[in-house]
C-alpha cells in the first residue's frame, strides 16, 4: 500500500498544512508592557504586521521549519480587505469568548499529506465584519452567539465554494488544485491570489540571510533560498506576478519608517486600490502572488492549477490529473483498510473527516520564552514590566516543532492534556507521529526542570490532568498491535521522564503531604462553585476529588507501564511495586483524611465530592454533583494472572502488602479476588460504590443525555445549588451550552455540556471494569427504566450516544448542526462535519471552538468497530484488550 510505504519515509512529511489559521492575538506575538495579547495584535493590523514566531493563512502549507509558506487570498470586489485570513472575534468581543466567524471544512488528508482537501465558503457580498462585532458585543452571556449565518449573507446562496486540494508527486513537488463553484444565480467576480512568502527570519538579529523570489514569467515564481529544495512555483493561468516584502508597514501602524519600500500589505493595496507604487516593479521580493482576475457565470465551476516544485519543468501540468487521481485513489485505499468493519457510509464519512481535521490541525509551533522575554537584538529593549510577565518562570522552554493543535484558529497553541487525547486517534493512522508528540513534552526544552509539563501558552504553569502516562501506554499498545512489535525504547524513555512529572505532582500538589491532591481548575474551567485556583480568605483550601483521582489513575498507569517493562527487564519490578503501594496510599487517603478520618466519598449521598478543609483541620463537603465525582472511575487497572506469575518479585511484594496492610487492600476492589479468567482488579471503587455512581451517571434527570454524559447534573436546572461562604453567596445552575458567567474565561463551560475527553475515559473505564467482572455484573440502564445491562453494553451505549452527535438521525439531521435548517437540509452543507469543542447537554448542538477535531476527534476511535469475546477468539487480526 503506497501510503503505508510513505509513512516510513520522513521526507514525505517535510511539507504539510503546518500554517496557523490565526497568528494575531497570541501570547507569543504579544510584546506589550501589560500582557494584553488580544489587543497588541488584532485581525485588522494583521494585514500589515510581520509576525515574529509564525505565519497564518487560508488553507496554507509550509515546510516543517516554516521557511516558505504557500496560501490563498481572495477578494470578491466588495470586501474592505483581501481575504487572506479567517475572521473571528477576540475574547473581549464575543459574548462567549473568542470565536471564528467563517465556514470552512477539512475533508480529507493522508498522514503524509500526500493528498489533502478542504472547503472554504466565501461570501460574494461584503463580509459583515462590523455587524458581527457590534451584535456580539451587545449580546449578554445568557444569549446565544451571533453567527455568520445569522447575518443572512448565505440566504440567497450568494457565495463561492472554494475546494482546495494538494497532491504530492514527491516530497518536495506539490500540486495544488483550486476548484471554485459559483453557488449563486447571479454572475460574480473574484480575484484569486495564490500567495507565497518567506517567514521573516532576518529582522531579529540572529541570521541576516534574506532569501528572495523573482519572476520573468507571469506563470512562474522563482524561489531562491539556500536551505530549501523548492525552486519554482507554477500557475497554469495567471495575468501577472505581484511582489512585495514580508515587512511590517510601520507608517500605517506606528507612524515611523518601514524597513522596506514594499511592505507586507503591498499586494493588497495594489489589488484593492490600484496602487502600483505598493508593489515592486522589478519583480522580486520576499512575498509574491499570482494575480488571477475572474468572472463567474451563474452556477459556473472553474478549476485552477498550481505546482510548488523542486524541479524546473517545461510542462508542469502535463501529468497533473494523473498524479491527482493516483493520490486520491491511494488515500481511498489507505482509509478502506482503516475503516474495514465500519458498517455505514455515514459513519465512514464522519470518521474520515475527523481524521482529516486531526491532520489539518498540525501546525509549526515556535516559541522561545527567553528570547520573547528579553526581546530581540535589533528591536527596542522591552519595558521593565516584561521581566515578570506571564511564563517568566519557563525561560528554558524553546519549542520549534510540528505539533497537533486543539484548533488552529481558536487555540493555535498546544494544550498538554488535549494533546494526550489527540494521540489516541492519531495512533490509528500514524502511530509514529503519536509517539513523537507524546515524547516532545517530556523533552528538556518542554518539561520544566522541576518535572512539570507545560499546560498552554497563556499560562504554562496551569495544571492539566495528568493523563500523559495513560496516553503513552495506550499508544504503545496500539502501535504494538499495528506493527506486531513493541516499541520498548519509546515506552522506557517516556517512563523515565514521567517519573519526574509524578514526583512534581507529589511535591507540589499534595498540600499537606497526605496524598490528597489539588490542581486548581484541572482543565475543567468553571466546574466548581468558585474558581478552584483562587486563594480563600480564611486559609481554607480544597481537597479535590478529581485531583486525587487523577493521581490514583496516574499511579496505576505508571504501575502498568512498569509491569510491561518488567517483562523484559526485571529491574522495573521494583518500580511497579512502588506505584502499586503509592496507589494504595492514595486510595487510603481518599477515605481517611486527617484525625477525623474524613472521606471524599459521602456515605449519605453515595457520591464523591470536593471538600473544603479549614485551617483547624475540619472538612465540609461541597455537595455539588458534577463530573468531578465520576472521575474516581478512571483509576482502574486489570492485570492478568499470567502476567503476575511472570513477575515473582512483584507478586511476593503484592502478597506481603495484602497480608501486612489489610487496611489498605480493603479500600480498593479486592486484589486477591480473581475475576473472570483469573484477572486482578485495582480500582478506587468497589462494586457497590461503582453501582451507586452509575445510578446517578445513567439517570436522564441527572448526568445522562441522549448524546453522552453531562458535566453537571441536570437536577440543577430547576433547583440551583446555593452556598454561602465567607460572606459570599455562590449559585450554580445547569447551563447545557454556553457559559452564563465569566468564571475562568467567558467561553468555558463545564456546567452542563457534553465533553468528549471525559466521556471517552468513562467509556474506557467501563470497558476495563467489564474486563474484570463477568457479564453477570448488571446495572440499570438508564436509571429508572427497569432495564439492566452489562458494563460493556453500557460503554457501547455511551459510544452510540456520542456518535449520534454527528450521524444523521431518522429525519436526516445531524444534532451538532443545531437550529439552522440550511446546515441540516442544504446538500451543500449537510454532509460537511464540524467537530466542536463541546456540545449542548440536551439537544447536542455544537458549542465553542468549531474545529476542535483535537479531542473531539476521538469520535474516530469511537467509530472503530468493537468485537465480542467470541469474535476476538476466532480471529487473530483483532485488537487485543490493552490496545482497544
């Protein structure tokens, strides 16, 4: 298979969709005195400002060090600016935070990007920039967001469908096809600007080498760069080539002289205003565009062809169609094998677009914190206030890699716990990339010297749930299954670095040294009664049910990795023992805190809660039923008796603990009681507690939605939760979609919606419990129905609920599309999938970032077929339990 062969050759990944959808408004581009990143660079000045750390574009591609970028610009002759970047609102402009206000869809990509396809819907009338800003600014948090479709700009189908495709003839010979369809009944003009430019690396005082482009042919741009293979960029049809420089237009932005006569916005100025003085008449520069001025008849389709090549070709388009056909067929062949066993075409469509979104959201990420803090040699010295600005404690951090982003517009920076979930889906199509992503964050130029993993660029010191070890082992097992060989070097090297991270958690997040862990918001933003990062006035602190449970999960993950390594090197048996006992200690503390032996499990309510610990050692439950109380389910591990017999030292120590510390062993599901097929279970939950948690989780009046498990019980919809603490009244109510408060960010909401990462871990945990318990362990599902199901059936049922968000229902609607008939019924919209950040807890409408294929891309894994034990036994090709 061609694509599989290419995966073994890293040069095929040299070029890819590594260009951001937004570089403005980012921390790394913020050189302000006060850290006001959103306003230091914004959408309107982006046209004229040269960036320091990266580039943005529409459907852009670049090399893996982003030296050269290719992207598209368009102008409908009515907009106030050339459309070179996607528009959206800043955090302050949106009534629910930042939000892209465009419609574009990632439709296909192979892992090596040998073939890629996306769609952008560009309006033919003036883009409603001011209307979107003004209307959203005046809306309250109780109102929905004002979207582009709400402006009416698509009502008469007066827009272009812009299909952009890439196909590689070889690693550095890339064909580009632009297919434009006028969807309107009217004639419509369009200026097309295929644009190429060098990222500015010469202005900052480290390397003065300045590459150039030139042209003596309207259809060819010549590239001159000492380190790049690319030599020519061809257009099949072009009126002329326009040149300027990738240099800031200082006169326009800062009222001071520019470094170049021909600035970054020179091509735009020429196209829109006819200013011939803005482009270089000598036809060279560091930025260039083919100029194509077209008129489209009603419903007309036109195709435009380009080629980015390391070759000098006399007939660059002679074999164009044949190459495209080959790459498309190879992509189909690759995914046909991946999707073997998926029953419906609709499921295949959703999964393939999920994979496409994952692959298109890879991005060149560059950020050197020390240089950012100090400023560059050729720039003005930064003000004193920047010495202690955000991230100043991360001076070691120096990132310059291709990294999987959550969403290249809303979150064009990595989030470490998001990325752990990304790698699960990636491992199905490119396990080497998944492994590399996980290893990156354990390198010394990512991980802090104290062992902390960087959270995200707005605050690297924030704390994400420690899921890295879980992802490492999951990816390891999937990789082993796909390649029929364990990558022990990957597993061992990751384990060594994860030891440092585990130690950081123990040293920094165990407030009283009692194995009860804090973590602040832990990625769950506004899930608490108040900001869980805040310091309380009377010395109180939170004992977090989720923080402690995440650490119990971390300990079990580390134990399981150590057991795997011990099969090859018995030194690791000692590490397995350490984490076995550490897990028992955490379990003990969860039930026996302080002199009062306080437990985070409330026997009266039979649920886990956060607790408020006062300075005198007393505790008070914060009896708010959130998904925090379900997270103890995630700390579960099942070990085969066969493995235990291979590790005599671990078995001996395990038996010693059981005999000499029975009070610890009694706290968890009984290790000595073998389950089905002689398996051992380690979990924070005994059978009774598991059933009691599930009785709430599977209750439609509490956590269970038609589309998954809600983040907050629906019981607070009519009766809000109220707390009076330290003279302040706190109220929490069920809000199934957009946040109605500004707590921890205006676009954050864990008070009702459905989130993929925790739902995925719930499903996996239920599958692990089922692996231990027999099918006779039954739970009422849904609660109150009188119907009983096994844990595996419940896991499968939750998977189906999550899948329903995207799949067509009996009326042909896809719930994520929400209330818009055009999205649901129009054949030019209804089969294009957006993978939202989270989903409405009652109707499944997509909410938040609209291209967060990152962790919502887990739907690709969920849609993979599962098999019964009988089917697995009868087939040698199915995935083993550890790799599922």
